[in-house]
C-alpha cells in the first residue's frame, strides 16, 4: 500500500467533514469504486459497532449522496495532501 489518497476529518459539534486529497495516477472510475466501497464500509461499521441494519444504513448514505449530488450543500475547496 502506498500513502493514503483521502483523509477525512469530522467535526461532530458542527456536523461536518473536511477532506484532503492526494493526487495519484488512478483513472476517474476507480474513485467511483472507492466512494461506493467507503459507503459500504461505513454501513458495515454502523452494523457491527452500533447495532444498526447494514442495508438500511447504506440506503440512507446513498439517499444523501444523491441529494448532495443534486443540490450541493457547500462549495468544494480542494485541500491537497501533497502540499
């Protein structure tokens, strides 16, 4: 494994997250796979450590993914790990 390509920092009080990205030579479709795999891993974490139904959590994640895609709630600012 190489260095991470994504770091996510969450502020529970503000109910928000910030990301930093590292550039690499992956095609764009790989990022789509990474994003969906991340959603699945989060859903599994909720199921294993919070007692939630994994499929229900994944459905909520995807619902809000689609909502955010349709109407972004914030401007995207690129914060690079490379800097």
